[in-house]
C-alpha cells in the first residue's frame, strides 16, 4: 500500500495541485470576462505529448540496455567463480571463499554507486575499480599459483575486460539520462500551457457545462 501511495505521489504532488489551481483560476477568469479563443490542440501535441513520449521511449531503451549489461556482469563474475572452483584439480577452499567475498563486495559497491547521488560518483567508482583490481590480482596470483594454464588465465582476463566494458556502459547510462534541453522544454510547457489555454476552456464552456470545463 505504501508503495502504491509513493508511486501516486510521484505524479500527483504539490506542483500538480498548484498548476491545476492556476489553470482553473485562469479558466474561471476567462469565462467571467468572456475571453474565449479556439486554440489548436496541435500545440499540446508538439510541445507536451511528443517530448513525453520521446522521454519515455528513451528511458525504456536505456533500462533495457542497462539490464543487458548488468546481466553480462553477473554472467562474467559467475564464470570467474566457476573457474576458481572447477577448472583447478584441487582448489583451495580459502581461495574459492576469497573469490566469493570479492563478488559480494563488488555487488554491494555497485548497488551503493547507482543508488547514491551523482556527486558521490567518483568516490564510489574508485571502490568498484578496487574490486576489479582484486579480481585481476586473484587471477594473477591465486589462479596461476594453483596451476591454471596461461591460456585459461588469458581467457579469464577476457571475462574481466568484458565485465569492465559492461560496467562502463551502465555508468554512462546512469550519468547521461534524458537530454537536459528536452526535459527543460517539456517541463516549461507542462507548467504554462494549462494556464495559457484558459481561453480555450472558456470557449469549450459554451458547448458544455462550465463546471465540466473547469
């Protein structure tokens, strides 16, 4: 129930009530003074509907791209873990546990990074790359030290390289969201058009109940 209320308040908030109140006031004044005009609704479509549809479509594509790269990171990490556990004839339990701890620490850090403000991005990113460094050193010392062949170590390093590329892709999606100009353009017209269209709603009030028009 709390989640539903929280989602509802993302749409209906104080700003929504203020704009709605100003729009009703604008319409009431126009009805009172007979200030009417038949404005074209194409202005609403081009200045509000199109930017919102574009933003929603872009957000969906970014979400799908981020999920794809996140899945790749999980897959490569699982592959490295299986290398430490299954590719060596007699793996040391402490080394397998160490790899598991590195993975857990990595996911804790990546969760903190993408749920924290962008002002903390550099600090949180350093922790992620510390985890990448731990994995790289693990491949060099623990895996090679236990007898993993150079070819298999090279392949494991390729998993790490691809994982870093996937992380950078997610980071860029996190950094660069909806174009700022488009977002500002949409916000401006969402706020002013309902008020400016007071004469249009007053014009419609001639065809229907003024209460319905309000």
